[in-house]
C-alpha cells in the first residue's frame, strides 16, 4: 500500500523494540505486561483497556 501511494519502503533490522513506560496503555509499558496482556486476550478475547 505504501509503495502504491508513492512512498519508498526500506526494510531495516531494528532488533529490540523498546517499551514505553510513559504510555497510557498499560500493556506497552514492559515485556511482562505485554505477556500478561497476550495471555488475557487469548483467554478472554478482550482487547484494549
């Protein structure tokens, strides 16, 4: 979609994607929180806040 829109697309190896401790979404503040969110979402189907 980006290429069709005229953007140049580069694939870059970023390695580790950092977490944001200041984010209002609790599940992106750290790796344990993200894991707990994934487990909760798998079990309950609830996503978001």
